[in-house]
């Protein structure tokens, strides 16, 4: 099994002490994702759940639409995952050239980036569903943190957790990258045939970017909550699609930037 934690020598220095000890670090290594023999992406990630990461990435970038398009996913070499397509799968591989624009928001303006999300076929989640009590939202960070086994040992990983409307944790994934944690989580649900994720809440550590809102929308998530702040384009995208976006969910409070009708 690949290690996701390693030890490293460290010099700990305080006001009145300096000692040499061994510290725990979260592993970061590249992963090459291939589809149909072509390189789709290379991403820096924490080893583990690599099949889910590959599937989630290809799904949230609009390259795959359903799990049935996949005949198999295998680690063909160290840090290489190959996705084999089903013989009848009709996949637009030209998206492999376009996904970097879609995912990095590097267009000439925010409007162009949002229109690119529409081009992925995203639709607005059902209005008013789920109906979530504010106390459920306030409790999400503590529930997510309690499951972060690697973070507790290293302090170096982000997490993404999937909850139901009552605040019950359904699944969690960790990674050095926020986007990878979300792709691992969504990829697991995608492979299990549980997308779209209507009625679910996605909670992430850190801030909320345009890319995270995009990935959640592709998966059909109606509500995205984060410990940190959202970007301006993340808020604009959430407003356009009617997603509930909560930020600064910590210390018993949170801000709602869009979709407040789902929270009572």
C-alpha cells in the first residue's frame, strides 16, 4: 500500500527551547491520468483513492457523463492511472484540449468562464431542496474535522465531506489539494452510480473557488459549504445556477452568499 504520510527531521524552536525531532508530513506526488491512451491531466495529489480521483476529474471536467462509459480503471505504473473506455462509449476526447481553460478560469473574463460551465451541460439543482436547518450547517466543520485521520497527524491536508440534509456524514476524502479531495469524493459517488447528488451537502476545508463550485454543479450538488471565503467568481457562478453557497462556516456562524431559501 502506498504511504500517504512520511517522517522527516525537524528542528522545533520556541522562545526558550530548540529541539530536534521527527515530524509527520503528508505525501505529495504527481498522478498522471490517462484516458483512451491519451494523457488527460497531471495533478499533484496525496496517494490513495487514485481510481476515484481519475473518475471524478474526468466527470467534473465534462469528459465523462456516466460510469457505464468506463470499462476499467487501473494503476498501470507508479503514479499513472489508465482509464479504459467501454467499446460503445462515445466520448468527446477533444475536451482534453479544452478542459484546462474550463477548470482554471483563465479566459478573458469571468463571463466567459461561466459560459464554459454551461457548455459542460450543467443544470441548476432542484429549487428549495434540500431544506436544511441552520444548526446543521454550523455543525458541519466539527463533523468533517473529526474524520480527518491524516490531517490530525500532519496538519497538511484538505478534506471534502458529503452530508445528507440532516447533517449525517456519508463520505469523506482527504488530499493536499482541495480540488483533488473533491474529485476523489465525487468520483467515488460517480463510480457507485449515485450521481447526480441532489439532496446532498458538500463541505470543504479552506476557501471556495470557481473550480470547486463548477465541480459541485456538474455532480448535481445543491449546497456547498466551506470553512473559508468564496471568491467573487465562485459567488457569481453559484448565483447563476441557484446553488446554496455558504462561507466562513466556523465558530458557530456562517455567511450565505446565494441560495438562502434552502436554509432555515
